[in-house]
């Protein structure tokens, strides 16, 4: 296994070829904010929070999918990056209806955590207050489109881990939304196995167990890694 | 007794633009008149591709005179045929050739020596407007598939790649990536299965170059694709074309079928082991599918959303196979390069941009339409001289190039020679060749808002800056237009433009702010003039 040595924020780090910049940064304890990324799922590089500066590259690159290269010099923090990250969070807050005070995920919400991290105490952009629906047709879970940030973790976990492919993204641009089956009520989709993995990986309160009220959603997305490791161990593959 | 005069050919433009001006009815009326008078043997009525000045349709050319008529209507048909017959009768008396003395009722005869025609250099469009695109025989007569045969029988794939490389041809889809380099990358990829894709998802407002090429000379593109397939070692081809291009789709379908029947596409071509099949894929109306990774997803039957590159399509494209993607005009350049040689092609154009470029000229200009000029021709030549400038009583304010991904060139910079580098310096791009001329009545902020609305509607919604950022940008522009914006809003507009440009995932989002940044650069005073006066704000704030 060959190894690449690179510099992240002045720290030298050696990583196996094929590793991503995000993994390299975490290796040396540098936190790069992420939202759509989740260990165990295929990366989509859609939220753009993890963009970093690479010396010699004119463009910002997403750390979650950019592979390490020998001699790379990476900066994960700069005034520009800080401002862009805050803007991404503001764009997410303004395009949905995120009211923390009445949200099931309050206190356990990745969007909320990122907002605190990037120092977003208010939005510089106007709120759009879109008219969005809530789907409570499933027996055990609910989907509140108002809180959805379209990270597509649910789409990916259902397709890649559970193998049911209940979720998809429909429409485009600002009209994008998550749909179950062929845009059916979630409860009417036979393919759903009621496994709850989508609820588990949802970074916000968009997908939640019915019965949870304010601050009561406690699902932890990092449980996915434990689940995948257990699965691999049972199949006899190296963990 | 003099010899019977040469048979006449009436070339009737059947491209989408002229069809909208009644070209189909005109063609029918001509055919009726000719058959009524039993002149079918002596007068050929030929449907052809674009004849050029689309704004003057319907267009009709008369051969061998080479006369071109504009604004011809169906009711002119009998008059024209009668005039032709009268000329025959007169010529039969004294044996003297004479010019055609006829003008259409409400149209006019166009002077083909005027700059619009004279300053063109037709390489891509050399057959367009001459041949009947529905008959492969017409294309073959003009040499179609000769270069494919030569490549397969006499050249090695490496020689073909080398020829394209040395010609200096760059991608005509917008980004201007060197075509030869792209071909050699795909050619070097391992594997027996590779794919060639023609991007015909032309979607910029005001752009119709690719449509015209496909409508007027579809075999030119098919042959270019087949040569590319031979060069890179591919056996499957796709043409991804937008559903709105009904006539181009129809002509392409017919062309593919005829080429297969003539064994010019398919298996064991020219008694070699080379095989190449082409399938049409019709888009479903998403602008973003012109982006190559979204286009690949769409061909695969998936949602048309872009993905980050690398891996580039050359490594992993359609079905995970190495894929060569070029646009229509790029493929249409391949045949003349092979026929005339790379040195000939490289001698046309400028140091950084070789060959010719097809432009579609639209907007506030007297002579709108399709034209092809050598790279390095100045914007002033194209717009003022060839296009005839702005209509009576107005002056040109700016020229928009590159569609929603491009920017505006102000009138003061019109002397710029058009090539990839010079346009980039002006903050715009060559793009695919759409050129929209705007006169002094155009509100540049409204123009920027129009393009932003376009990008907002066409954003696929995958990445946050493009999905939500274009909405906020459009809102800010609307606020300016409504006269409600402050200096802080203008600053925010500019900052958000840079953020969306720097952080979006694909080209659509990265270039969506360009029309705003470009108009801010050259017409900032128009934005400032729309700002709310400070005094008005102060009174509002007072209790």
C-alpha cells in the first residue's frame, strides 16, 4: 500500500493512496464541516460545506471526494471559506422552514450544529417561508418537508444499505423534494421495509419517529458505521 | 436551334426558422405549380437546410442563377414559375441568357455580395443550404462518408487523432477544450468497449447553430462521429438531442436509417472489422443535461444531475465505459479537417483559436441568422457589418455571448477579435455561438434578471449554492428592478454572485452569476441608478 504525504493547514500528514482529504483532515484532528457526507454512504459532494483551498488549483475542491495526492498543500480555513460556509448554511435555513424551538431534532440536529460552528447568529438573506407538506402516512415514521435540506442521505441509505430504494428526488431546482415510491404517500409504498435507516441518518428533523416531540429525536447517524461493520463481520469480510 | 437551357433548381429553406414563416406551404405551392405545368423534369424543387439570414424568411434560392429571395410566400409560387417559363421562351427566341426578372410580392431579392454572405467562410456549413438533408444520395454526391472510408481503409486510429490534434480544433460546445487531446485521452484508455456521444442538447437562449447543422446536413455529424469512433476505438454512439428540435430529430432519424441501409453505419464497415452504431436519445427538457456528466446520467436513464469530476467521462462515462463527448459543431469540423489536412485548418483563425465558428445572430440587429466566420473576426464585423447593425433609429448597446453562462460585451469593446482568449478577458465566453444583440433600450439589470431566472428554473437542485443561491440572486435582482434595493443589497448581490460562482458543483451554477458580474462590470451605473435614494430611506425610518 503506497502512502502520500501532504500538508493540511500547515500540518504534515501521511495517508494511504485513495484516502480523501476529509479523512486526512480528521486524521490530524482538523474539523471540516460536512452535511451531505456520511461515512458508509457514497459521496455526492452536494452541500459544498467541505470545500477547501488547494495550492495550485484555481477552484475550491470538496474534501469529501478529493483524493489525497503527494505534496498537496491544503487550507481548510480562510476568511473566504468561512464566509462561503456561513452562506451555505444561511441558504439552507432560508430555503426551508427551520424552526428549532418546535423541532423534534432540536439539540440533536446537524444543521443546527453547523450553524453554531460557522457562527450564523442570523441570516443575512431573506427567509422564503415556502409552503411545504408533511407526510404522516407511514405507520411508524413521519416526513416533514419543511425541515428537509435535500442532503439525499435517506435516498442513498435506502438504496445502498437497505436495498429497498423507496426514496428519490423529484422535480428540480427550488422545487426539488424527496418522494417515496412514485411520489406516493410513504405509507402506501410497499417497497418500504419499515427499517428506519432513513430516519437514523437524517441530519435534521425531516424524518422522525412518530410520537417524538420537541427535542426527542435521538437517532444517531454514526450508528450506520456500526451497522455496516457488524454486517461485514458476519459476512466474514475484514472489518 | 439552341441547346435546351440547363435544368433549374429551386432551393427552398426548410429549417425551423423558415418553416415558421410558411416555408412548407411555399414548397408545396411550388411543387403544385411545377407539376401542373408538367415541368417536373426541368425544375427541381429541393428542400434544403438553413440559407442564412433567418430573420428574412421564408428564403428561396434559384439555381443556376444563385439568386436568393427573402420573404417569399406561397402565393408567390405561380408568379415565379411563370417568370421562369417566360425567360425560357425569350431565351429560346434569341438564345441569350438573361437574369431572372422577378421579385416576390412582399419580399425582395437579396444581394448575395453583401457582407452577410461575402464575409463568411463556410467550412462546417459548406453543404448546408445546398443539399436535401432527407436524401443520403445528395450528401454522398457532395463527398459524405468519403473521409470515413479513407480513415478506415488507409489511416490508423493514431493518424486520425494526430490530424485532429495538429489542426488545433477546440471544443465548440463552450469550454474550448482541445479536441485532439480529448480524443487521444479516450484512445489511450484500455478496454474494448468505448462510447462516442454527440451533445446536441443546445439550450442557450438565442442559440441555434447545432440545430441548423443537424437540420441541414445530418450526415456531416454522423460521419464525424464515426471517424471519432474509429480514432478512439469505440463501437457505440449516442446523439443526445433536445426534444424541442423535432425537425432535427426527424432528419437525424432518417439519416441514421439511410446510412445503415447504405452500410455506412453498422457492422463490418468498408469490409473491415470496424463497426459503429448510433442511437438517438431525446432529452426531456432540462438545460442542465447539456453538462456532460448530467448528459451521461440521462443517457443511462437516470436523473439528469451532474456529478463531480474527476472521474472524467474519458475514464468513466456512459455505463462506466470510456466515453468521448463532443458537441455537434465539433464533430461537423472533423470531415473538412481530414479532407483538407490539419495545416489547412490551422491556417484559419488566430494563434489560440483555429478554424471557423458558426454563430447565430439574434436580437436588435437588422440581419439576424446563421453565419460562419473565421475565428478572430471582430464582433464589429459580425454585428455591424454582416448583421447590418441595430435597426433604424437605435444604436447597439451590447452583445451578449455564451448564453446564460456568458456575459455582455459593451459597444465600446466591439472591436475585439472573437476567440476563446479575448472573450474570456472581457468576462464572457465563446459559448456555443449564440450572439444576442441589444440596443440602447435594453435594461441591463432586467437582462441579468432574465438570465438568472433561467438558471433558477434550470438548476437541477443537487448542490445548495445553485439551488438556493440562484433563487436569492434572482430575488435581489428583482428588488433592484422594483427600486427597493439599497447599497447593502448591491454589495450582497455581488458577494453572493462570487459565492455561487466559486462553490457550485457544475458549470451551470458556476457560470450562473456571470451575466450579473458582467453587467456589473460594464454597466454598474444602471444598478446604482436603481438604488433607493438615501434620503427616502431616512424619512421611512423616521417614526
